[in-house]
C-alpha cells in the first residue's frame, strides 16, 4: 500500500495515525517532494471510481490562486491530469493506493472498508 500525504496536513496526520493504530504497513510518500506522475494519476483515477475533480485540493493556495474553481469545467481531462501532475500541492490528500483501489481524502468508514 502507498500512502501519499503532506506531513504538515492535519487530515494526513489523522489518516496516518489511523493506519498506524490499525497495524497497517505502507510506503510513505511525501506528495510535495514526490508528486504523482501523469501516468500514476490516470491509473489511480480509474481505480478510484471518482470524478477527476475529486483529485483536486480545492482548499489549497495554488488551486485558489489559479482560480481553478472557474477554470476546471472548461478544461479537458488531459489538461486536468497535466495540471495535477505539475504540482503535488494541487492534489487532494491523503491518497491510499492498494493493488486494486484508490482512496482520496480521509474517511474512517472508507478506510475500515478497505481493510476488510
């Protein structure tokens, strides 16, 4: 399992604590230092079953400064992937990737479901 996070993010800290408390092993990846590639994002998006829009960190400073709330709708999926791959801080976190599932954000319910 890969756990993508930004160490200063409180939601990521909660998710990591949950993983640790439940004895799960994972590969930790700092999303700011090692942002997802275009290929990874495409694969994870497909595995998540979520709209691509859910991969954007809508509360982030970069998202807001680029005024993406207004621009995303007019962008192609390929343009959105390229934008996400350009800076890890644009990507919603934490992200968990298992062999067959991608979870975006932290939901204790989803995490419990994942370990069943």
